[in-house]
C-alpha cells in the first residue's frame, strides 16, 4: 500500500515580488509542510507583509509560482486563514464579536438555508469557544480590549479550518499574558489540525519555542533555516551587510547592530532552547 504525501501547505518556486522597479525579494524557493511553523523576520520594508498579501492573492508575483495546498494562490481561498496586525476597532462599529468571527465563514462554503445557517452558527460558536471568547462574543467589538479583539480575530481566521494560517505581527501591542494566550491558540491549532503557520514578527523571543524555521528577509537578501542556523552573528552580518552580533542573554536572543537599538518587547516566558531573540528594528 502506498501512502500519498500531502502537498506542501505553501510552495514557492523562483518567487519574485517587485513594485515597479523595486524588487523586494526574488529567487525565493520555500516549501512549508503541513503543521510547520515558519517565522518571517526582517527590518521594516523588507517585504514581509507583501509576502502574506501575495499568498492571500492580493498582490501578484512578478515571477515564479506560488501554491497553497497544491493549488495556485488565489483571492478568497478558504484554505488560507489570516490574522492581521492588532488594530483597535472603532467604538461605534455596529459589529458584535460573533459577527466578526462569522465573516470568516461567509462568502465561501455556507448557503443561506436554515440548515446551513444552523451549521454556520454552530461552527462560529465552536470557534468562539476555542478562543475562550464566549463571555464577550455578543458585545460590540469596539468596546472590547485589544487582547479580546485579537482572540476574536484568531477565531475568525481559524473558523474555516484553513490549511495555512498567515499571521501579521499578531502579538503586537498585546501584553505578555495575551501574547501567551494568542500564540498558544495558534500553536494548538497547528498541532491539533496540522495547520501550517507563517508568522511575521519583529520579535522572535515570544514564539521561539514554536518556530521550526525562520525566513529572514533583508533588502532583497534572505536566508531560510532553523533559528539556530539563521540567528547567528555570521548570517545576520551577511544579510545586513554590516557587523551584527547575536547575543544569548538569559535565554533570549539579542541582536545588536542592525541600525537602532529598540527593545521592542519583553520576553514571553518559557523557552525551549538556550537562546531567544531580541531584534533591533533596522
Ligand atoms: N502596493 C504597493 N505599491 C508600491 N509599493 C508598496 C506597496 N505595498 C508595499 N509597498 C512597499 O514595499 C515595501 C515592503 O513593504 P511591506 O509592507 O511588505 O514590508 P514589511 O517588511 O512588512 O515592513 P514592516 O516591517 O514595516 O511592516 C515598502 O517599502 C512599502 O512601501
């Protein structure tokens, strides 16, 4: 008996993305396996968000190919879940938490019949329960805290049971407890459902225990490998084309010399390895 190997969750071959004559990255080959967690790092403007937008089908590649679960990238693909950056929502927004989560199922699979509506509501309820948002699911989203809103965004991204979860700095402006909560929710889904995760971040320390590989983009150059392979003084100096030092300080990675020295965030708890990452913003 032969067992079929599942298609990679994400597959890029010779991928190039340019806006006009500005190339963000080119020659990018990347296969992300189901259940793999890839952190996407790099300074401002290196094309991290553009990579996610391309995978969402919002921005076309200039060259090469991109597939999600074996099919070419396209807009509105139910195999893709997306957690955007944390932005506070307008207090007057006439949208309840469960409506926000419901947006994650409307549009593709569910019809308007009563049965479908019941199924849809059950799926939305399950997603709300999974992120522990039952007590505020009926409140207007604008009245909720940043952490509560972000948990609902996680529920919205997961409600369609996507094969790939694209996360754009989902921990930004969350306190440590909520960073833990949100990264734990993402990780539980990854482990339980084999969902692949592409996680854009400026700060690897809070997620380092979860990271299988790192894609580090700097000014058109990139490296892909495990955190231990990529987060070294040698590799980062080559990427930044200047002397960069990676220090291991009390279980955290501290990167010095990329341009400025903003300590973006504090560490977030238990680390699996003896290194963590504090990244300077370039
Ligand atoms: N639609 C667009 N048209 C032209 N240029 C764009 C467009 N979208 C983004 N850019 C430019 O491409 C570059 C990369 O942007 P992108 O948002 O992907 O970077 P990033 O690595 O996510 O940055 P940050 O860390 O600041 O979020 C930036 O210089 C940006 O101004």
